[in-house]
C-alpha cells in the first residue's frame, strides 16, 4: 500500500531531485568527440542504463498510481510528468541502441579487415555517436519536463474565496 500523497513543497523537491538525477545520467554519457568504443564505454553504458531504468521504473510507478487515483484527485497527474516518463523511455531506447552499436563494433573488431569492413566500422561508430547524442537530448527533455511540473506546482494560483450570492431585492 502506498503512503499518502506528498505535500506540494515535498512533491516539488522530489521532482527537482529526479530531474537532477536525470541530468547526472546525461552528464555521464560521453560527448560526440569523446566516444571511444571499448570496455570503458561499455561500463559507462551499463551503469547509466541501470540508473535510467530505476528512474523510469519510479516514474512509471508514480504515473500508474496517479492514474488509478485520478478519480479521487484529478489535479495530481500532470502532462509534464507524463512527457518526462515518455522522454525517459525514449532515452532508454536510444541507450539500448547505443549498446547494440557497441556490440556491432565489438563483433566487427574480430572480423577480417578490409575496405568494406572499415566503412562498416565507421558507420557503426557514427550510429553509436548518434544514439548517445539522442539519449542526451531525451534526458534533457525529461529533466525539463519534470522541472516544469515542479515549478507549475509552486505557481499554482491560490483558490479564490467563494463569492457571496447576490442579495435578493424585492
């Protein structure tokens, strides 16, 4: 059973914390000019895929919980949080593509060299660079969506007091 929902300041802090963690994952990924296939990159991808999967699992769980509770608390699910979960899923998919490209490069390194082989290695390396850049972009989008959701909670207008019924005149 889940704990009761957090207060708005607690939710804002939590969303900012998750956004910070997403940015940390993005920061650990090499920039395009730093991509060097090998065991070091494999370890980085292994670590960051695990971190990202945990964050995605957390957001998916929260989204499911909010979806089930929507009938009682319709104002708690935000489009920004849903967009963040989608962007995290896309980042995880792009990282999966990067892992695949790294595997292709490892396989090619054990084949006979040749002109066609070099072109294939260059192509696989370029795809690896593209998947990592794509992951970084999706992670940035997810963090921005979570920050937007957190900030929207802090600027939500206070409920206006009920207006008195007009006086009847006869």
